[in-house]
C-alpha cells in the first residue's frame, strides 16, 4: 500500500510540472547519471555551436569527477519565470524564454558545496531546449 501511495504522489508531481521544467529536469537527470551526451542533446542550437558534443562530454565529466571528485550530485529547480525579449548571447536575437535557477549540491572530497546557475528554456523548432547565459569570448 505504501508503495502505491509513493507512486501516486510521484505521478501527480510529475504531471504537474510545466513542459519547461520537465526539459530542465530531464537535462539534469542526464547530467546526474553521467550521461552528458543526452544532456547536450537538449541544448539550444547556439549552445551546441558553443560546445561540440565531444568537448562538452569530456569537459563536463572531467569537472565533476576529476576536479570535484564526485560521482553524482543532487539538484533543485526553482520557480519558472517567463521573460519576454531576452537576448540570446549566442545569436543576439530577442527571444521569449522561461528562466529558473538550478541549485546543484555536490558532496565531494573537498566538502559539501553548491552551485546556483540561471537556466533558460526556449522553444526551438517546436521543441523545448536549454540555454545558459554566458559571455562571448
């Protein structure tokens, strides 16, 4: 009976998530599992232009496992907020995006620490995709 209650609560929670939150959740679940290729597939085309798939997978796993000394992490997705006329740093185009803050919690050989990152979701070719804000170099 307890298992049914837990499954029902999970089901209700998962269907109540917005499409935008679902893509962010899928992105970080992939990252959490070390499947950086699948998370890269959820990027906006400007992010894919910024990071080749091979470079992203290599660097991301190196940062988490090599530098941080962790195998996985926990994450929390904040409230989603719609922003009209957001300027994409990769294309300089104005887009309507949904923004949230994602908190990553690492328990590493260096202690427990967290990273807070703004994450954006936009519809590209009828599919919700992930963007980060970054400096052009």
